[in-house]
C-alpha cells in the first residue's frame, strides 16, 4: 500500500491540463467490442481503472496497439468469448466496477455476458437492477451464481422494446444503449441519463453506424442495425478534474489556469463553485482562477443558509460534493452539503474534522460546514483515502493545512486521477509518494 506525504501551506501557480474523462473512457472503451473493425481512441487517461479495463480486453483477445501514451487502436476481431466465464476474468473484473460496461456489448454481439459483483469505491450500495431489468426487457435471461457472486446473462436474440428506467443511471443507460444498437427493431429508453459522457457514447455509436435519436435528452430512440463499423473518437476533458482544480486553487490561495477545460460541457460546475465565492475568468476554453485570500459563501435569496446538493445531469454531479465540502471549510459563511445518491460518501468528514474543520455531520446524507474564513488553518494529520473523490478532497485539505499530512491507501486516488502528485508538484507542491 502506498501513501502520499504532503507538506501543507504551499501556494501553487501555473497551468494544468485536465486528463481525458474517466467515466467516458469506461463506456467508450467497452464499446469497441461492438465491431470487428479498428476503433481509434485518443485522450485516454492513464489511470488504474482505465488501464485495468484495457487489460481485461486484451485478456479476451482484443488487439490493442498503443500508438502514443494516450491513443490506442482496438481491434475486436478475434474475441475469446469463453474467457468471460473464467476464474481469471471473474477475479480481475471484480476489482473494477466499470467492468459492468462490458455486458451490453457482449450481449449485443456475442449473445452472452457475465457481470461480477461490483468492485471500486466503497460509497454505499450501487445496485445493478437498472442494467439487468433493461437487458431482460430486450430479451436476455439471467441467473445469479451464488458461488462465484456473478450474474450470467444469455440472449439468443435481442428485440427492441419500450422501457422506462427506474432511475437515470449513467452506466445503466450506456449498457442498455450498447445492447440495443444491435437489437432487432426499435428500442425506446425513457428516463435515460443524458450526461455529456453519455452523449459522447451516442455520437461515437452513430459514427459506427448506429441509429440513435434524442441525443442529449432523457428520451433515446434506437433503431437496431445488423452491424457496426470502426471509427475514431477523442475523450472530453474530465469535468471532475476541472472541478477539483477549481477547488484546489481556492483552498490553497493559488493562481491557476486550467487549460482546455471543456467549458461547454461543465454544466453547473462553475456556477456551484461560484456560490462558494470563488472567482473565475473564462478565457476561451481556459479557466483562470486568481489567488484569493477570502471567498464568501452566498446565502439564498431569502437569507437562509445555502444548500448544495447532487442531482442527475444537468444537475450537479455527486462526484464533486466531497471537493465542495472541503473547500467550504476555509470560506466565510455556512453551507449545507446534501449528498442524495450515496449514503456512505460523507463518512470521510471525520478526517477533515480531525484537521480542525467545523462540520456537523447531520446524517449519512447531510453535513453542515461552518467556514473558518482562514482564521484557523487546518492541521496536518495521518488519514486514509476511502474512495477516489474523497481521496482528492483529503489531498486538497492537506495541501492547505499547516504541517505535514500523510494520506494512505492512495491506490484509490490513482484509480481516477492521472499522475496527480507529479502534476501538482510541477505547480509548486512537494508531494512525496512512499510505499
């Protein structure tokens, strides 16, 4: 297990480019299984989760030609379908929740799939009901193997149908969509997710020959086709990294420019950080954040305490609530953080409280932050990263604190953030990685 040793109180300065989007990559790379022709994907983030997914594809017989550090050509013309039933696949895919994204393409093209018990973050229940019910409505059958803790799905024939999803799950929508593009007839998916990454998947599939209408809305209509072809695709900038860097700049009183931020696809992210009083300038597709000694949390129009909560797109992403919570600890004013979607995602706040923050954990979903307005700096401590986003929130807190912090279990951070220590060190941080 590795750790970060983080001396705090250092102001950063310079330019940083966000990595390719992690959540998009897991969908896009899974989609290469839908065709036997070459698919070229660029701006791939070099992170643990994405590299593990690529490794799973290689194990299945997909040819991968890495043309540059962030660009690969995938050719799935000789897939070993039986490998997905192997012990090796079960163990390796069980480490990655994103492996569930292989099920839709495998059902569509090869008529069978396995879904392991989800791995990844420990942030509460992350049910697979939306995926399984959607596959069933398309004509798939499944049974759960208690011994191996995995779902086995078969689909001799997929047929288009109407479905109303019980929740606008991003991975559920993507998985069902990838199964539907090769189904017979028309599939209508209502209450579909419409995040930019899902839109990117739709656009890629359309270039491959799929027929999809309603892209960007919560009503997708898919006319099944017999075959898909090769294409090329470039990943969007990772919006979660962009939000993390905005929060980092404010928390550490740093002057940063986020280059090529993909502003058009950030939704409410800049607005929500603006509610914390963080100044930003949009310069083309770059975001400039000036060094700011004090930032003031806005009140609601009626004078009540501000609430920031998560919601499916185009609402505010739950992946940034951990960052918002930490950044609010040094603002002036109070804010209620309401994490609706995952019941364990706020349990990292005890570490921030130990550092000296004033936070009331109301229940598993809500925390009230009383900003210190920098009157009392946080203090460095030893802590452990429970999940990807909380890990980076702890890193931001450590960079702003007095003294030195140690963050353990940084493998969680590496799952979602590309070389974060060396990239921040290039801006003036002094983060050490130790075993």
